[in-house]
């Protein structure tokens, strides 16, 4: 080695040592910070034996009161201010492996011991993890470089500066155009927007493009796609037969909410508790379908309570994961091992969700009964009549009943079956002389029994007894033969006081065999008579009521709360086992979080108001982090699903808090305004080119010295392909569609449902409208990292696999797109091949094609021509029979278009 | 200029890397010796984050399927898991219960019913004696019913687990528990865990292949080979006997191999140009994925084609090319493990013998189903043995639960045929090959096969044993999700050491 060089190195090294010493001196004068210095040591080295599940020797480091409280020995292990008297410090400093902590594990390093010692001597101050501390207004760093466009850039620049890095220049216009459009609308820009933007070289061009994109209806579709992952939206129910679920109106609600820029707090309140808001309209009820996307199990013989419980727990977990970026589900078995949540707090929170009407029924009750427009008018008329002639309360009650058939008692609540059964775990069915029990029914002041049933026999009689199988007869009710159709019938019942167990018996003299089911019940309703008797118009009103309750409707599962009579107590499940019920709990929020706001009800609505309280430390941060991830590829805190102590800490904490503060206080929860701030930043507008040095220094672009370059989502890839090939239908809303899918994907047992190809433009709808069957999702979606949405998907992990290549090469959808694109290339490019290819490329990328790319595609074309000139049948197969110009030229161009649809730059945003 | 030379070099190496067929030894040798490969490796392998928990360090986004050595040298290199979806009756196959015959037709004693839940049995069912004759076979004296005449000839290869138990008595949740370690949807399947742990040996074939027969997917759908919270690249790839063997493996009609080659060449050239401009290593990765796709288009149909197998093999397995059958799938499984596929998962649907129809009965339908699997399974073991592969191939046979010693009386009715309800408390599974001690059995049940007496074996134990045979400590193969490390065996699992060689 060159001697001068080694001398130089020695000098540099000694300078480094000196600087290091200074740094260390300066550093140790600073107080130890619990969150960044102490908690990581505890989490890594101590907590698995001393906190949460295990509390060896009665010592836990999870909560302050535990850490400083007495241990099994009677003495505390930490005495603030006295490291030498603290057992904790003694034990970690020992050499004897029998006594030294961590027991049977590697000893703490000297630095770690020093940190803990200093922490104890400074008073063992506890600190709350950043994510559980209320968001504060941030000071914007004072940078005014030319590069900077808004405050986002000031935070970014500060960190770059610290790292000795420089931002990249702005990406070229064509790249920005495509990037912004895909990010905001999930689609390439419309011709009008792109032409205008590319022509206009003024500063305002970008802003106008941005406004145009934000105003596009496609905007709502794109952001709905994100929310569908969080809401675990699917068109089926999950599990065995995985039957269809009619819940697409919720998807449409989301599109409208995003397009109208519904404030994020309202957006959440309506989804979590729209049904509990005053006089909810249909839209607010549909919003609550958010939590009806839980799976239900129809399989015969399943315990409905088990799967109801599973759904309720999923609602708790989804609420925390999607909206608060917290892994709350750990807490269902034990106190959180790392974060300050106690097991009881899980069940207190669960109590908010435990009183919804759903009971894992086959019929998906409760549902919103969507009336035809004609019937809706009738409903309005009837409600008006009730308001005028009876009372507001009555009007509200009957409106709710007609819209939801609630409150009713599902027949699956029956038990003690004798010569009767809960058929397929769905409906109570009775054979001749069969009986069963319905527990604990409030009969006080009830004068009417309404029930939904079906029967195939004449002469049936249903007797209802009070309290015991042979108890007092309440009523014998003749049951007509409904010929297997469900029907609703109402009978009057004598007035009885209090609550009673009811015993049902069924008999029909016309049933001769012992194993025929005579009657099946769906639900029961014990109520007072329809009000307003004697008032003008009563007869018509009653007739309308009877008509509407049976009218043909479109049903969407929604949330409806239990009536007081149906209240369900909530218990802690011992060790997370729902069969072992511990103590009863009432609704409440975890102690580490903001308290419930004053004067809110202790139900789902109150919980939603708590969640959207500006004091809630997690909700704004989680959403800001999520939106950032959608634009930049990674969250400011990478683990979107876990902002807790085990998550990856934010790279730019102050920026996260700055945007979160603005989101709540300055932007009034407007998502569009928040996105606008992000995408107008210079940070966002950088070129995504990278060089070796930058790649080495910051491989994952954590410091944002360049723009994001990311593979598009499964949905974006499909949508832009359809768009560029002129096939995309811009039809919005409605039932999910079934575009082409290979044979044999759906093979659910006990379910004859078929993938029925959609017709016409429904073949070419945006991907978010594609029917999603949980146990057999659309193949290309799954290949490109979409999920089956069995539970909340807080983040998609991007992969790069050969199956993706096969899909985008060979899926017949690609062939159809290639034909469409080739046709456009011929239309715009005329007869000249170079022009065709160049114009096609410009359609896709908004910029001229490079010579290398043009050559590669021209070569492919020529190779194809050699083949297709001689092979007419192959030409027809590739170019399609329907095309007018079935020529070797067209077929070759289709191949070229297919290759273009596989370009990396096309599959990415650049 | 300097830049562009480096670029060229990188692209060339990316192409080379993807063009070569690596056995693991090759791979290790090359990366240890070839400086270029190392440089590229460090370039491509830089997607992990500094702060990422080490638990997930096996996942390398740029090359997620790179072959990786297990934690310790395992006895088995691959697994063939034969799952009989619907749950066959152990009482007509493996579990010899002469006492049950004596109780045939009698009311089930109340003591067996109290506090128990069944899927369909209501009230008081009748006991149902074994509907098959049993005999002892091999040196080990293994009891097998006459429904399994072929398996009887290789009884000494098998380690029988007599006392398997589960807490799930419905198909979908029970299948999920057996295959993913949780009765709820959303966890990775065994094959996904294995692929995550070991990568894929054969670069031209998926590491985890699924084959189904019996006309339906298993009750829990594709989730039983899903990747759950693991990256989707680890999910099982379903290969099919009819239609494309792998979805989208076939070029569109009218395109031949030369044109496909030409089109991939064009795509790669364009992408190389793009790389020159952006220098994003992901672009290189995409180039190699397209190369791999091209090779899979040849290798997958090749391996999925059983036409060229010799006649004696077809005779041995009872295979009929061109159809979808369990026998065909078993033969395919052998071909796949021969080619280095790590985990081959078979599901055969149609074992749910409630007695509602002849095909769903334990005395008719079950006999027919046994006939369809007995011969090919036996052939598989013999064939692997003659190829010297049995020692390194673990075979697991099982289902999601067993069937009751009582006759089913759905909704209190007598069934038209002899059937048994789902039974979670006690059933049989077996393993062979891959470091398993043949001719052993483990665990016992009571005299009517209702409950377990000793050697309790849970899904977690089976999973722990499978991972152990491959060289993994089931407690250490973890993945960080939602803030905590998850493992296949949740908080349970012990390796069944009694059956290990």
C-alpha cells in the first residue's frame, strides 16, 4: 500500500476518534430518551420474559406502574435516581450466568447497560411511544432553496442536507403527466387533459392538470380500490360454499364519497356508525356495510355464535389495523407484548361492536331493503301519514322496520330441538309433533306476533306455550301451505306480562311420515298493533305497510344495533378462547389513547366520534402515512399496519406530524387537499432515475433524493391496458362484473354458481368492478399481488415473478388489448410502420420513442411478417376474425402491440 | 462511457444469471467464486430495510425464490402431501375396532354425547360397526382394512398416526387448521412456509405445486394453498390436468415458439434501454423474470405431460393420460419432486361420507374412493423407492378430521345409506419416506375409536414434523406480520420423534 495513503488514513482515523469522543461527551450530557434509547433495548432484550404474557419474578416492563412497582421479592426492581440500589441494573451487570439477566441469553452490551444505568439515575422517566402522543403543530424547517416548492420539501430537504445528499431534478413533462394521472385516477390522462398540459409550458399547467384529475370521476374509483383492501370487500362470503354476497352498493358509496371529497372524519363516522346517526338515510346505512364485509360461514353444522364472534373480532381488528395502524389483535389473548394495551381493553373495545344484529345468518340479516322508486314513494307517503296521525317515534320505528325487517328475532336462536332441528344451521324446522324453544322473549305490552315461515303442507298448526313445554298455551296459530315460499304472517296474541321462554309445537294431520319437515321459520317479531286505528287513511296506510313489508327489494347487508330487549353482554375471553367467558365488561377505549369525548354515547357512534376526535393520535397519522405510501411506494413509517413500538419508525416523523396536523386542522380532513399538497411538492415531481452512488447510499429511497419508481397495481395494469386499446368502458357503479377468466377457476363444493361472462361493455369495466370470489379470486389480480380480502389488507407487498410475465404475455385479455392497440396504431400511424410504432408508443408514454426501442419493435414486426405472410390461419387467430383487415401486417402489429404492453416502463410508473 | 460499460456488464450478468440452471451447489459455487454475480447480488439484494426485523430476512424482493439452505440438514428434500378432502373414515381403513362391531345398531351411550358437538348428529344416534374387514400386514403387523389391498403390501414403509385430533369439526376451518395452522382464513399454508424458507430448487418450475382431483376444490378453496401474509410469490401454483397446466402458460393461438422468443427478445431489449436510462435494479429483475417465464413455458408442460411414461408405470399407478384423476396427480407429483419441486400438495375431493347417498356412504362410496387412491399411492412409494428418492421425499397422507363411530342421523333422521358424521376427536394419518421410520405406529384410541388414549397428535405436531424433516425448527421459521412474528405452528407443535428414523 502506498505509504502516503496509509498516513492519510491514519490522520483521518485519529480525527474521527477525536470527533467521536466529543460527540460522546456531548451526547452523554443529554438526557437519555426513553422512546428512542431505552424502549428498543427493553423490547429486544427484556420484554419477552418481563411484560405482557410473561412476568417472570413478578416484574414487567410494559407499563410504568408495573416497571416501578414491587416485584415478587416485595421490592421494586427499579428505584428512580438510584441505579446502584436498583436490582435491574445489578442483574444486567453481573458475570455469573445463573444470576445475570437476560437469563440464558446474550448479555447486554456495555453501551446498553450504560444507557439503562443513566436512564435510572436520571429518574427512570417513562415516555409514551410517539404514535400514542397527540399530534402537535410542527415548526417548518427554515430552508428556502430554489428547489423547494412547498413545506413538504422543507422537511425532506432538511434530512437530505443532513445526509449530504441533493434532490434530483424535476422529471420531464411526459413522465410527470403519466405519473400524476396514474396516481390520482389509476388511469392514463384523458386526451384533452394531456394535450392541454403538454402544450402549456407555463407554471400553472401542472396545477390545472392536477385539478382536472382530482375532478375526474375516475379519481373516486382509484381511491376506492385502496379502501376495498382495507374494508376486505368481496362479492362472496368466504368459507366452504363461498356463496355470493350482494354488497356492491357499499363499493359505490365509497366511489361517491371519494369523488365528493367527503371529509375523512365523516367518512369514518358513517362507515362505523351511520346507522346510529339521527335519521340515517339509505346512504348512511349503506356506509355501514364497511363492517358487514366480514366473512360468514354457511357450512352445515357450524356454530353460528362462533362465526358471529369471529366477525365481531374481525371488526375490532380491522378498525385498528385500517384506521389506527395498530396491531390490536395481539391483545385478544393477552396484554400487548410490546405496546401499552391491556387484554381487558380489547374486550372493552369489542363491546362497542358486540351489539349489532348480525348473527351469521344464511340470509345475511340485517339488510337494507332497497325499494324500487315507485315503492320508495309509497314508503315516504306511509311515513308521512304515521308522522301526522300517530307520532314521530312511530314513523321512525316503522320506517326502520320496513327498511331492515328489524328488530326481529332470528329463528336460529331456537334451541332444545326435539323431532326438530336447526336445518343446515340456518332455520328452525319442526316435524310433526316436533318442538323447540325460543328463550327469553319480552312479551310485556306485546299484542301482535309477526313471523316469516315456509311450509309445504296444509292443515299445519303451530302452538306456542309459555315457560315449559306443557305450560300455558299462549296461542295456536294455523299455518297455511306456502308451497315452499317464504311468507310473512301476523296474528294477535293475548297480553302477558314480563319475559318468557316460549315452547313451540307443530302438528299437521296431513303429514304421514315421521321425517318430513312441516314448517321452517326465518324470524319472529313480537310487537304492538300497527298504530293509528280510526284515523283517516288508516286502511290505506295499513295496506301499504303490509305491501311494503313483502315488496320485492334489493338487499344489502348493513349494521343495525340490537334493541334494548336484545342486549348482548360482553365478556373477556380467557386466553382469547371465545368459549371460555371471563368477567363482563362495558364499552371503553384503551387508557393510553385519548379519552372518550365528553357527552358522547357509549356505543359505536361514540366510538366513531372518539376515533375522529382531533386528539386521537393515530387516525390522521395512519391516513397520511397510507396516502404517502400510495404515492411514494413506502410509508413515511414503512409499516402502515403497525405504528407501534415494533413497527419501523418514521423516516420523517416531523413531516408525518406536520401533514397530520394540517389534514385535521387546516384541511378539515379533506383528502383531496392533502393529496394536492403531496403531489405539488418538488419531492414528488423529481425524476426517478437513479445512479450507482445514490443506489448505494439510499437503495430504498428513504430520503427521497429521487422520485418513486414503482410497479403498478393489478388494477392499474388492467385499466390502463384497456384504456390505451380503446376498450375501457367508463360505466360506473352497479353489480360486479365477470370479465373473461379461464375455465375451471371456480369449483366450490355445494355451490353451483358459475362464472357467467359479462356481456358488451361489462367485459371491459375497470378492475374494481370485477367480481371477487374469496376462495377463487380473479387470477391476474392475485398474480399481481392483489389479495383474496379474507381480512383487512393493510399493505400490498410488491413482487416480481415469472407468473406475472406469463399473465401479461398470455392472458387472452392481453391479446384483446393488443388488437385494440394495433388498430389504433394503424389509425393514427397510417401505412408507415415506423409511424405506427412511434405513435403507439406516444399514446402510451407521451414522449418520442428511442431508437433502440423502435429498432427492437421493428425487428419483431419483421420476424412476424416472415411467418404470417405464409400462414393465413395463424393471422386470423392473432388478429381476430372480426377485424376488417385480416392481414399479415395487422397480425404482426398485434404482436408488436403485445410486446409494448409488456414494457417495464408501461408496467411501472416512472 | 464508464457507466455504460458497467451497465452492459450488469445486463449481461443478469441475463446469464437467469439463463443458467442452478442446482443449489452450482448456485453457491458461482456466487462464492464469481465476483460479478456477487456484485449483482448485492445490487439486487438491497431491498431489505436496515430496520426490518431480522425475522423476515429470508424475503428478498428481488429474488424471492432463490434457493436457500434450511436451518439444519434435513432428511427430506421435498414433500408430497396427500389430503383427502371431506375426511375419509378411519374406521373403514386404518382403525381396527372389533369392539365397535359388537355395539352395532345400539343407541349411543349418553356419556359419549354429553357436552359434545357434532356437525349433523342430533339427539341419540346409533353406533355403527366397522363396514370393512381388517387384517394385519407386514412385519409390523399393521392393521389395514380390505379396502386397501395395495397399501397392505408396503405396510412396513408406513408410520401410522393413530391418535390425530383437531378442535374443528367443519370442513373449511378444519382444512385450514391442518394446512395453515389456523381455522380462519388468512394464514400461509405449509407449502408457502416451506417455499419461503427454502426458495425453489428448480428455477424453471414453481417451488410449491398444487394438484386437485375429485371434481371440486377443497372446501376451504384456494386459501389452503394461499400465502396468507407472506408475499404472494410463495403461494402454491395450481397445475391442472386439463386446460393449460398452469394458467397463461400457453402462447396465444397463432403464435409459435420462435415468435414468442422474438417478442421476449424485443421486450428485453426495450427494458435494457429503459435500464440504461433509469438504472433501477428492478428492471434487471424483470428481464430475468421474462426469461424464466419463457423457460417455464417449456418445462411446465413437459413435466405435466405423462404420455411419455412407460407402460409399466401407467399400469403401476393406474393412470390415464388426458384426464384429471388422483392417480394422474400422484404420478405428476413424482415427476415434480424428481425435478426439484419442494412441496407438492394434492387434494382429492369426495370423501365426505355422511350416508346421504350411495357415493357418500362408508360401505359403497368409500370403497370406490379407496380403490381410486390405494393403487396410485402404493405405486408412488414403490416408484420413489426404486428411483432412490423415497429417503428424501416425505409423504404425508391425511385429512381434516375423521368420522364418528356412530351412524349419522342428520336432523334426527335415519340416513338412506350407511354414513358417519364428522369426528374431530380421533382419526388416523400416516407418513412415509423422508426420514420416517416405516413399520411404526404412534398413539392409540379407545376400543371404539371415539377418543384418544395416548400419543395425542395435533395439526401443529404434524406441521412441526414436516418442517423438521426438511431441516427447520418450527419455532424459528417465523415471519413478522402485524407487529409480531408468526409461525406455522402458532403457539403449539412438537416434532413426533417416535416415528423418526
